[in-house]
C-alpha cells in the first residue's frame, strides 16, 4: 500500500509538496488530497499537540467525525478510518 507520510528512513517523493495541506488534518483540503490516493487509514501522533494546538485538533476531529471513524486511541496515538471523503 502507498505511504503518504514518512516512516523510518523512507520518505515519499511528494511529501514536501503535500505537507502543508496535510499538516492541518483533518480539513476538507486534506481529505481531498488523501482521496487522490484512496487513503483509508490515518495515524495521528498526539504528543506534538499540546495546549491550544491539541484543543484545535480535537475540534477538527469532532467536526469531521461523520467521515472519520475512530478505531483506536491511547494517550499518544489515534487511529482513524476515512469512511467518506469530505466535500467542499
């Protein structure tokens, strides 16, 4: 399966081009970008999100709950399944 983000020492060649739009996931623009590759699962590492950044992330996750199914959560990670793609 294609990998959108980096893992270990593998970095997809188009990551830099996509990083800005994907960095604010979930947004309509990020989901539109992920739809291109028919991405089904998203792992969000929560540790970098502190204070207001975490509150903003939680608000976006709640807003996009109709299209994102939470499959797993622990204090450091959330695994989401994209069940539909957001429309503009």
